[in-house]
């Protein structure tokens, strides 16, 4: 037995909407963007490093992000070796 559910065009469009990713042609040549790399998406140390382009600044940002998250009372998962940073 099959059940057919007919949705309005508007409702179907809401379900099918997807967030556009920054994986366009030659993306690797673009300068890192903190919002794109680590706020809109789940990121790891390497993604954050693409923004800052050096390890000391990446570590400083990660610790600052953790402190800010704790002040707001929100959760931040932070692993500087290979794990994820999510806000």
C-alpha cells in the first residue's frame, strides 16, 4: 500500500532548501574567511588556520572563542589538534 502526500509548492520548496557551500571553482585560492570557515560551519584547527595563516594566531583565536562561549553560557567544543570547533 502506498500513501501519497501532496505538498504545496511553497512547502516543498522549504523542505528542499539547502545552504550553499563555498566549494566553488578555485576555492582553495581564496583567502580564508572566519565566518565561512568556523562560524557557519563546523571547523577544525586546519580550517581556522586557513583564516589566520599561522599557528600562534589560530591558537589565540581558539582560546578567545572558548572564553567567549563560556561567558555566553553556550557550548563550544574545541580540540586544537584535530577535532572540531563548533559554536
